[in-house]
C-alpha cells in the first residue's frame, strides 16, 4: 500500500462514528475501526460478508430497505434516532453502571461511484447517545418544572421584556378568572396595575424587590385581593419577567375581622374601666356623706388623701 493509500485508510479508521461501504451485492467492502470496536468484529472478518449476514436482526428493517434504494434507485436516506428507536443493534459498556447500553444513532445512507463508474453504498453511523441523554435530562427537568408550574398554589405569569404575557399557570388563571387564550399576548399591565412602574413598554427597567397589593375585579365581577412581586429570569440569553401572585382575600378578611374584634375588646375594656372608676367615685361620695353624719364609713377607703 502506497503512502496515500495508507493515509486514506488511517483517516478512514480515525473517523469518530461508523463507516461501512457496500458493493452492489450488498457485501462489505470497507469497515472502519469504530465499527470493529462496537461490534467486536474486526474489519478482515466483516469485509466480504453481506450486511444482513453480519446483522441478521436487520432483515426487513429500514436499514436494509434504504441500502437497496441506494444501490437500485440511487436514492439517499437519513434515518434519525427520534423516528427509528432501533437502527443498528450496537451496544457499548456503560462506564458508570458497568452494563451494556444501546448506542443511539443517526444513520445516513447514500450511493456514490468510484473513478471507474462502479456503484457503492456509503453508510455513516453517528453516535448521538450523549445528545439523547442531554435531551432526556432536559426533558426530565422540563417535566419537573412543568409539574411544579402547574400545581403550585401561587399564580405565576411569565412575560417577555416588553411585558407581553407568554404563559400562565392554572393558579393564575383561577385568580384572574379567565381562560389561557384570553390572556396570552396581552400586556401584563392590563392585569397588574403596579407593573407599569417597571417600564415594560420600553423594556428599560429592572424590577426592584417590592411586594404590591391590588384589588382585582374580574370580567365576571369577582373581587379578589392579590399581592404580587416581579422578578427577572433569563432564558436563552433573553430577559423575561416572572410575576408571582397570591390570592390574599381570605387573609385580608381574617385581618379585618381580627381588627374589628380587637376594637370591640378595647371598647369593652374602656367601658369596664370607666365603670370601675365611677364605682370608686360613688363609694367615696357615700363615705364622705356618712362622715358628715358622724357615722362609720361603709366602704374601705381606697386611698387616703390625709396620709403623710
């Protein structure tokens, strides 16, 4: 093998991903090192065999159908992992768990010709296992966030930088007594009057830590007392505002009732004190009149003005 041929083969084997080349009889012509590692089948054992003999599981699969279309009709195919859960039966040992795990793949199959016009079929296998793992982690995190978003008792409204409502949770819909379609793409200032101080129209201000109270009257006539604050959240490099809203109607009613009862108790206490003072004054008057008649006083003196 000359230097160019050696370099070509070395480069072929250095590719991170599987590369298989089939001839018109669907026999393996080239099989790179990546395929040798994941299949435990060396190139000299694979080359010369039909693909279906190496992977009997692929019979009637989309892989075989796509290679036939490439050889017979000159058609290229792309088989993604998202639409094809199992393509080549490839596994690798998981370093963390120590067990064999399937390799998630995207597979490209296309025909090509050599310099003499001979047709071949190129199969490229891309290992997307890490991408799929990241997608699954993100999906799991998104599902957890959505579960919290949907079940938290406080209302949550997310807007863009200009204050246009992008999403609301069920608690917020209940507070505003509206359907989601009624509020999406509306200005948050239509609902939360104090948020206008944040300059949503210009997107130029950053909310300060402060809690606001507002009496909210819905379109159905329901009156609710709410408290809310607004915070900044960055998503994909873009600022969004998150309004956290609490329905404090019951708490305000309880506070009002408590204040009313406190006033009643204070009034009662004042009345009792006034009555006690009046009784003392009355006893003193009786004692004074009794003394003037030269008789013993009927009530014990509470204080003695004559004391030294």
